C-alpha cells in the first residue's frame, strides 16, 4: 500500500500579514456585535444610576433583580408567553406550508404562467392596499379579534418565496424529476419524498425567519386584537412599560424616584425576557443558516 504524502504549503510573508489583518478585523467585528448584547444583559442586573453614570462596562454594578421581579409580578406576562408560543408555532407551520409550496411551484419550469404569477408576488413587495383597506378586509372576513388574524392573513412572505424558489431551481437537479417520473412517481410524491429531504438547509432558514418574525410581532396585535387575553408577549411587555412610565409621571418625591428606577431597570429586563427564548432556539438551526442563505442568494 502506497504511503500518502502530505505536502505543507509554506505561506509567504504577505499571506501571513493578510491572515493577521483578517483575524484582527474578525475579532473587532465580533466584539462590535457582541458587546451591545452583553451590555444589555449586565445593565439589566445593574443599578440604573451606575448605568446612567457610565460605570457599567464589563460587570454589573450594584447587582439587583428588581427589574425582573417587577416584570414577573404581572401575571399577564404568562398569558403573553402562552399566546406568543402558540402564534409562533402555528404561524411558522402555516408560513412554511404556504411559502415552501408556492416556492416549489414557481420553481417548476413546466408551470404554465410561471413568470406572470411571480410578477404578481413581486408587485406586493412594492405596493399594498394600505392599513385601512386591510383592516376592513379583515373585518369582512370575520378575523378581527381572533387568534387567526395573527397567523392567516400575513402568512405569505414574497421574500421567503423568492429565496426558496431560487434554492429549488439551483440545487434540485431536473434529472431527479425525470428519473422519478420514469419510476412512476407523481408530483406530490416526488415533492415529499425527494425534494423536501434534500432541502433541509432552506427549510431551516425559512423556518427561523418566520419564527423570529412571529415572535417579535406586535403591530398586528395592536391593530387587530382588542381582548387582552389574546395579546402576544411583545404587546403585553409594551403595555407594562407604558404603565410604568405613567406611574413615574404621576408620582412625586420618593415614589417618583422608585418608579424611575424600576422603569430604567425594566427597559433592559424587557429585552432579555422577550428575546431569551428565541435566542436559545437559534443555535439548533444555525448550522443550516449560512448554507441556506448563501444558496438562496446565488440568483434572483
């Protein structure tokens, strides 16, 4: 058996300098992105006067949990978590079905009128009916103040469809379809048994984008929901902050100072409470994220 010989390529001085510059720039960019997130975390555990005085840099100053205690004191926050989890899970599932099916159909060259349908989708990225016509339409369909209004009317994302369509066009060989047809495989069977298993990267990306959008959504709830027991977490946290600011405005003396302190703490604590669950979910799909984005961005 022949022994394998590994040759080491010696880098030139210019290559080494370039590598050093590249690593330094990467570290600086990483710190620029990471530090604001880290600052929000330590500020949520720090005394507001220390934060305002610029004393908080690397570690919390005057460690306190008052901001979190004040937020968790409101029982409706658990209702918000329940509603947001429900909206996110069901909304992501509906969005995935709608957008992936549409993207695959538009990627098929044998679809009659494919360019016309794609043009109709793209037009919606630049023009829409406006808030008032949309509101009236939702009322006419009896979706106002229902859980379905958070999921069904806004489930279609043209951008996600374009990215997924590009993935299918560039990464699913037409020869697979030809071979499947020879074996008697229909369109639906081919899609579920062959296309979807080969599309895990783009499915993870579209699912992540949809889930993050659903988790952070509050404007639709603000417009189309009126019952507090249907509010998502983001809207409830917004109302808690508004109530805290109102109490601070109407207070005086020591009561006003306490309200001001709690309001300052809650601004940072709310960010942690609202983003922590989705940040815990992100690492499980991160390995597919870059691959799916780059593949979907090859060609529009």
